[in-house]
C-alpha cells in the first residue's frame, strides 16, 4: 500500500514517516506540507538528521497538482496536521476513495457542540463524526479495520483509557470522578516555535485546567466522569499519568488483577502489577506500561507511553495494520 503523509515535517509526522519507510508492507509515496510552510522542498532528513539515508524525501507543497498526484498514486492518507486543517482535508481525500488516518483531534469527539466548547471552532463536517472510527487499537480493532476514516486516539487518552477501561469494563469503579494527573514531554506541544514551549523556558507546570480537550475525549470513550489535569514537563518525549480511582466497596486486589487480564495478551501493553512505570521505560518504544497499587478502596494506577509512538505515530501504524488485516504490531514490536 502507498501511504502519503500530510504535515510530515512535525514530530509525529516524521516519526510516522520513519515507521512507514521501514514497514515490510508499506511504501512511503509522498510527504507534504502546506504551501506556506518554510520547510517545503527541504529533505525530511535535513530536518531530522537521525533519519538520513531513510527519509531523504522532499517535503512537497500541498498544491492543486499535489492533490492530483495523491489521487492517482496513494492508497492511505495520514493527516499530521492542525485540527481545523484535518477537518477540511479529510472529506476531500475520502471523496477520492482514500482511507484517511487523522492524527489530530479533528474527528475524535461526538458533536459540533464539543468542538465549539473544547476546540474553539465550529466543525464543518459534523456528519462525519459518527462515521469516524476511534483509533484506540487494542479496544476498537473491528471498527478500525472497516472504517474509511480513523480518528487516531489522543496521546493522553491512550494512556488513560488503556489504564482505566479494564476497571470500567469489570464494573469496579465507584460513581466518583476519576482523577488523572498527567505529565507530557515538550514534543507533545508540536514543533512550531513558541516561547511557552521553548526548552529553556519550560518548567513543570499544569495547563488547561478543567477545559483541556482530552478530558471529554477520555470521558466519551471511557463512559465515566474524569477530572483530567495535564502538565508540561522539561523533557523531550513521553507521558506519565498517575490516576486516582475510588473503587466500589469490597473490591479486592484479586478483583483488580483479574480485570487487567483482559490486556494480558496484548503485545504492546505491559502489565507491571505493583511495579511503578517510568518514562525511561517507554521512551522511543511502542508500549503502554501500566502499574497499580491498592489500599482499601483507593487504587492508584500509573501509565506510561511515548507520546510520539504509542501516543501518535505508533498507534496510527497499528490502525493502518488493522485496515490491511495484518497483525497490528507489524513494524512496531522489536523494531526499535
């Protein structure tokens, strides 16, 4: 299958380009940026020299001629673009008969009202929101395999949902809100220059209190209320979430361990039991590491992922694999 990446100059786009270029069943047939991008016509490997020899591909402007080329040569389109750009581009590629994998938040939520409230814009294609399959690979594989449009899960929600869905599915959560305290590396903010994400300016600090867009995404796909607080940390990549769960009365440690067995055979999820996961353990790896400790009815769950791999490019590749009826770990497990 021929894969095109739109927005290939960003961190997630470059990570995905690298994965596709090394994949045994995929061909990276084009890398594109906006016509106004300062990166157009540069080689992707010039921006990311660690990929020299692998990604010596030009970043082409997304012109009218580019749309014509994509129409004739591409099978799958990956959107590593701003949310509003993805909302606009996805229908154009769907009309060409392409499968679209959107790494932005453009199609993750359920309604236009959610986009007005949490993204600050009117969704121009709300009719597609119900058609998009949510790209949480371990939990939604059948829908992903059959969808024309896949909304790849957000980075923070990927960690939170894998940590919490086993408990919700087993009926162990009380009615109390689940409290999610999450920290991400600076790459999660994207490559675009900003004083707030300049490495010398970054200090561990919360942001998006009560209104971060990943809060409703987690709630929608968990089916339980959460209080989600993200933090920006002064390290390049990775996410660590510490999640505070009030269990129903009389839930035992054995009940919790049994609930997590639903993930026991997932090759990209590592269940650590009472061991504490770390960002060091998942950086530049495609895994979710989940640990937990319990005291009475209070459970603390910890989840760690690499925000650019399992939280973005790696999960997108899982979704592509599912669409091709391949093992979803193809090109991921053992590749790093």
